[in-house]
C-alpha cells in the first residue's frame, strides 16, 4: 500500500509552558503514525514526537525537543539547546545551535551527524552501524558505539570516545581527548595539546 505523506508548517500558534516555566510554542505528536511526516517549526521552541517513518523535521527555535522513531529521518536543528532523539535507520542530522544534544538510540543504520555549535553532545553509544560524525564546535562531546565509524572533531577541547570497531578519528582542535575501543583504528590528532 502506498503510504501517505503529510506536511505540517507550524508557526507557533498557541503556547504552553514546561515545568521550568519556559514557553513552548508548538507541540506535534504522531507517536503511532507510520506515515512520512514533514514538520517545520518556524518560530520558537517546539516539541515533536513522531513514530516510525522517513520523517523530515526542521526546528528553528531554541530549546526544541524532537523524538523520532525508526526510519530514514532528516533533522535540521537551528536553535541552541535542542534535543534530537532518533532510532534505527539511515538518518541525517544537522545541529547548528550551541549546546545541542543528539542521541541515537540504537540499530544498524548508517547515520550522518553534523554538529556545528559549541558544546554539543552526540551520544551514539547504542548505535552499532557505520556512523559519520562531524563536530565543528568547540567543547563537543562525541560518544560512538560499536561500528566502523568516521569521526571528525574540529573544535578545541573536544572529547571523542569511540566503541569497538575499525574507527577513523580525526581531532583537529587544540586540547582534544580521544579514547578508542577494540579494533583497527586510525587516529589523527593535529591540534596543540591533543
């Protein structure tokens, strides 16, 4: 059966607050949906919770929360302190804000994660597929699982902890820390004090 495709363009019409008193402009929940969903959060913080499917989500506001199920998802988070959680699938995640938190919950997908903001945390310890992770901001933390991963940390003070597998790790920033697990790893550290 051909699956439907929905597009939601949300402009922050209607607000609420979370437990801390922060304003939340938009809430989208389709946790049991298996359709492909396209969501644009154009203004302010938002909460997006979707089910399994190849979804596309763009969040422009700071402090947004995005939780997606299994599928080949595409996420762009432009605001700071955004949380992105994805499941199994070939996901493409771009986080442009500072102090974003990206979690890959598991599976054998081939994910591509680009974190451009400072202080971003990428937690992919439960992902066993081949990951490509690029952390461009200073002070980034990258935790990778058991897979043949390619990790590049360009910002100063980055911390990279890779699991088992044949990993290729490049740390270009000063003061970087790299810890690799079992496997035939290639580690290049070019920054001062790395």
